[in-house]
């Protein structure tokens, strides 16, 4: 007997759902003989790649993890005292294991379907409450991308709200974090805002052109200033003031809200989130209640469900960019939800006393360090400080000597000015670390120092009285209950059980690509070699990261066929913005800065026009045909009309409605003919990889949603990563960074606070590409198209498929038209809510066409799972038919009352015209693994009218207990 050898455990077989037998059955249903035939009938021949992807051979999971361990080991873990908004911290193991490493949390989607997202929503309410309490302001959002972008968002917000007619200048203290100033410059210029950077103690606030100001608290060099008079004088002159603050410091410092600030921004990284060489970390933004209608990002609010029970939801959703488009206040799509959940849970677990103790210990150790360094004869410049000392040395030569000795000892400080050394202590600092730091300076100075020092039992807080916090914070029971690990574990598990994620069933969201986030891809994220590096550490300490960046950039260039890639943008919308800035800079570099017209199809995702406006462009909408495609004649007419000022076209491919448009090459050539550039939205790259590419269709720039196509998990609404690829002549204009040199000749400003954005989750995409290889990536794309066309073939006799390609095929997603059901009183929302009773998250609702469902199955779903979803949709269609025929009441039916909770059906009296069994077990498979929504349908309008975006006041809890077994009464008529 002869045995043949070949790899027994191939990752692509784990990633792609259907096996060979299932593929054959699906092809028969579709009506084709092979996958190759399906692809030929779906993807236009003119845009097909002429060669296969040239990527390294696929690795097994075991081989990859072994290889990657070697790469990660090239990163050197030093003691980091650099500060500048990034600090070492400790994520409690119970949170790391049960949230960060738990697919029940990291594979969930943005909580648009609130009834099956109550756990995440409560966690975000906790986060918002934490931010509101610590900042002393009235309202907060559910996180932003990072501190720099949060600060920039307040600048934009206050610019739109200023009553000063000719005010277009924004003051920024020169003691704001340098990366924030860099990002503020980037964001200000396209909007016609002039950034004024200077000393807050001497700026002329009587300048009528100033509309806003940004201060740092404590300042970048560690100083603590009393900003109360500055803020009062600014307000007298009609100037809004934002304070960028350190949440840990605010446990001891008077909060910005009490100083009169209009907004407070910052980074919650310090609350348990690893530095990760720059991200992802949740930025925060708190402001006054007066700005609740214009605050950027997402706010989680409390509402009620159909039974009158408390329920959470995303509030004020009409502000979001996909509805307001070019009139949106920002282009934010993803945030950093998973990271804000971690930070909020850090506060829940530790509570106000322990967090304050962390801060007290940090400050006490900083005082001890100052005392010991002064004993060596060194000068410390900061009169008032929290955690950061500014050591003023005698010369630049001495500064460099300290740097050499510190790095030889495995320590990083901040080096700035001609001879300054900044030392920022943190939660993990011990007295032994202080002694080690002192020893470094002593050795350089040729002096002796004590081998050990002890943290004193008591220290005096020597700040001015009005800077010492007296107000309470984190007083809600949620922050004062779960302090034992057992209680914390149970609380997090209780929240997890309220949420539907990929751990339960497929999430068939069109445009959002909820594919497998493989465990092997996730494992390296929590390795110390990935999580412990400061983003401003010397590059030679991060050689592992540099290899990751170089390899990943090269691989993404191969996939896109572009010349260069920037990994800096830390969301898809940020990638859009960065890509448009590159085009803007290119035109300016060619002396054509007047080119500011962006052509955008009517069907485009809402971030497109919002990003264009933020980039200083004027949006001109291109019509769609009845088939949903770009109206080429209208595009050509508008391109010709605006030829002299044409900057770019923004186009999604395959199109937003799930079709490979045959005219795409002609469209791109038309834009180039008039001197414009083509920006391709990478939302649908899942249907391109290995078959075609952005460069092949004629695009010049493209962002790539790594949290879609390249397997970084959605994390309940973030983190996302949106790197951009560009053709050769645009490469010099890729984003730069003020602190770390990233190597672009004519770099635009930074678009993220960290030089490589959310660096610590890039290993996920690195792992995916490594284990799939070129053939595997192509197979994933083919399988995504196969799965979508299988669903289409089985559902099109029940639901009209709105758009298809030339041969009647869809791409990787399709739009099911539900508008005809309105005649029977059934809305698309009813279908979305009813799917919860079947154990599924709804497809994308009413995008890009109102009254429709956009379905994307991804390649990771098996035929069995696809069939369950299809069966659910067919069953719902029969329920709709019962309403259409009059068999079921138009208002009192199983769809209108959906979703059904356990409390709804476990009642003595059941008066509905349908059975309890039909309500909760509509198909047999549901019995085996029932997912119970924890609330009935939520009243969104009530939540907007009565906005509550922090934890419920204690006095409301007694009343709530009596309502928990109430039955929902259905919608209000």
C-alpha cells in the first residue's frame, strides 16, 4: 500500500465554509457546472487579473504561529516612561480572557439591532457614564478613534456652532500633545480653518477671528495649569474651549467641566488597554448637553421597549453620516467599541476607590522620583504635575548621554527641547523602578544613588486648592458592586448572553463582511511583544513590527496592484479621508489646487460625501440608472462640465448594490481624461481579491477595510483599520507623522494619532494572508460569490432581487426588495425584528435603497448555515403572505410584535391571534439553540425625545423590578 503525503490541516478549508460536496450541490441549485463558470458569468472579462497573486505560500496555523513568534520576538520590551498620551497599564485577566479574547464580544456587529445587543449597549453606557463622571460634563459619546481625532472633531463641531460670523481661526496650546497638533493641522486646512499654535498664557483672546481653543490637562511636558480664568475670558469673547485630559489624572484633578470647559477629549488607553505600538485605543469626547444634537460619533441612550421596560439603543441616529451624507457633522462610521468596553470594564472592576488609589500611587512615586533626582543635583521644571517630570539638563550632550545609558538599561524616556528629559510614570511603576531610573542618571553624572527606595505611606498633594478634585465620581452601583473576580465574571457573562454574535449564527450584513475571525489570527494580539511597545519608542526596538508593516504593505500592494500603501488610517472612513487628502495634495503639488469637485454616485455609502466635504471638496452627485448602475452619460456630462475643477470620482466596486458594473473601465478613463483621479471605496474588496484589483479597473487610490476583507473583527462597532493604497505618482503624498518618521517625501499630515494607526491588530490580517496564500485568497473571493448566488437562487422566487449583472448574477451580496410588503402594512423593520426570533441578525436594512435588505453571506458560512437563513427568510415570507391574504391581522401579527422575549410568552394569559410556539419556535431548528432577545421592540422615538446616555439613576431601579415580567403590548397605533 502506497501512502501519499500532503498537508493534512489546510487553513483555507477552515476559513471557507462549504466543502466540496456542498459546493457541488450549490452549483446545481445556481445552474452552473463549476465555480469557474460562475465567476466567468459574474466578473467582467475585461477586468480579470492576467496573473495569479504572487504571495508567499500558505502556512498551516501551527507553522504560522511558530514563524510569527520569531517575528514578534524582534520587538524589544523596554520600560517605557515616554508618556505623551500612552502609558503602560494592566488589563485584568478576567477582562482579557472574557472580553478581549472572547468571540462572543469581538465578533459582534455595531448595535443597530438593539434588541439583540443589550449587553454591549450596557457596557457602552458604563463607558459613557465613566467619561461623564470623570470629565464633569453632561454628555459623552460611545468612543472615537483616538485622542487626536477626538480633538479635531470638537474643532469641527465648534466651528459649525460659532456665532462669530468671520471666525475661522482655532487656537491650540503649544503644550498640547505634538501628535494631536499634527492631526489638527491636517483636519483644519481643508476646512479653511487656520490653526494658531502658541502659549495659552499670552494669546490674545480678543481676536474676533478666533472661534475655539484647545488646551492640554496636564500639559504635554507634565505641567498642570489652572485654566479656569482662560476659559472664562474665552467665553466672554465667544470662544469655545476644549480641554484634552488624562482620565487617570482626573481622579485627583478638578474636572474640566467644573473649570467651565465646553468639551473634554482624550484617550482611555490608560484604563487597561495595552499600548500596542499605538492602538487601537478608544478616544473619548464629552461635552455640554447643549451640543447633544451635533456631537460626532455615536451616543448610546436609554429608551423603553414595547412592554415599557428599560432598553438601550443607539440614540439620535439621524445624525449619522449615512443619512446626512455631505451635510453630516463628521464621517465617522466605526469607532473603537471593543476598546471602550475594555476601558469601561476596567472602571467597573476596580471602582472609584481603587482607580483613585492607582492615581495616588502614580503621583506619590513621581514625587519620590523628583526628590531622588533633585538629590543628584538635577533641576525639575514642573511646579505642579501629576505623573510627569521635566528634567532640565545642562547640555544636549548630557541629554544624549542619558539616552544612551537609559536605552542600555532597557528604559525609554522622552527627549525634547535642547536638553530636556521627560519621565512619565504609570500604573505599573514600582518603587524599584524609581530606584532604577535614578541609577541611570546617577551613573551618567558620576554620582552614587541608593540601591533601593521606598514609596512613602503618605504624601502631600501640593497643588493649588482649586485644582484638587472634591466632586465624587463613579458613584453608580455598577462601579461599586463587581469587585470580586467571581462577580465580575458573572456580570460580563450576563451581558455577553444578551448579545447575538458570530458565535451564534451568521450575520448576513451587506457591505459589512462579517466573516470568520479565526482564533489563530487572534492569538498574537495579546502577546506582550505586540501589546507592550510605546508608539514613540526608537524604531530599532520595534524591528518585529517593522517587518510586519513591510510585509503587509507589500502583500496589500500585490492584492491591489498599487505601488504603495499607508497603514496609518485607523478606520475605513479615515482611509477614505486620507485617500482624498492624498489626491488633494497631488493636485496642489501640480499647481492645480483649485481642483475641488468630487463626483459621487447617488448610491455611494454616506461616508463618501461626508469625507469629501471634510477634505475640502464640493460634492456633485452622479445619477444612477434604473438598474442601479452609475449613469455613464450623466457622469460624462458632469465630468466635462467640471473639467477644469475636477478633483476625483469616488466609486465603490463592485457597486454598492452588489454588481460588477461592466462600464467601470470607461468610467475611470473618463475621469482621467479630464485630469481627475479615481478613488475606489474598498468596502467590497471581498469580491475583488484574486479576481481583479483596484489598479486593474483604473483606480488611483483605494482604502481597504481590514475589519472586513482581511478578517480583523468588528468588535461591536470597532476597531477598524482602513489603510490606503495608491499608484506611484501619489505615493509621495501618503500620510506622515510629526513624532516618528514614516518615510513619505511630500507627506500630508497625520490622519491618526499613532504613526501606524492601530498597529497591534495588524497581525490579524498578517496572519490571514499568511495562512491563506494567494490561491486561498482567490478561493475565498470565489466562495463569497458562490454563497451569495446560492442565496439568490433560493430566495429570488420569494423576494425580488433588485439588481443583477449582465448574466443575472450578483457579486458577493444582493439586495432583496421588500417595498411591496408596505401595501399589507409590513415594513422592512418588521422583517429585521422577526429574524431575531429565528436566531439571526438582520441583513443591512434600507441601504442603499430604502425598504430593502442587503444580504452578504461571506465565504465563511457553510451550506448548512446558509440554508438555515434561507429557510428563515422563506418562513417569514409565508408569514407576510398570511397578512397579505387577510389570514393574519394587519396590525396584530407575529411580525409586528417581533421580537418575542421569554417574558412575553411565559405569561398566564396569552391573547395573541397566533400561538406562543409560532412566536418563539417558528422552525424546528430554532428549538435546538434558541437565542432569546432580552427586550421587546424598542421605541426609538421615545429614546430621542428623552435622551439619557448614562447609567440609570438608582431611584429608578425599584420601579424597574416590577416591570420585568410585563408583556409587550405591541406597537403603538
